[in-house]
C-alpha cells in the first residue's frame, strides 16, 4: 500500500444513487454467490425478516 495517493477530483461525478438512500438506510455489499440468489433488496429483506421471526419464535436468547 502506498503512503499517499493522489486523486484527480476534477473528473469525479456526483453519486447518482445517493438520493435513493434514506438517512436510516445502511448499504450492505453482497458477495457474488449470494447476489446470484437475491436479485433485489426486497428479496434480501424478506428473507432476513423470516430468519429473524424464526429465531424469535425459537425462544432462544439472542447474542449481541
């Protein structure tokens, strides 16, 4: 890794997706094999909510 990097910010562009992300949103990067299964944030969220419900229904205490 270099001690210092020089970036040419004159060629930078605004993030065109920034307006779609709300203040309470967290962006998560999926590994390619996972992204092949989940094609949208809706499917990821639905699966995670079902996993949360299954864990909560098991009655086992959650670890932080």
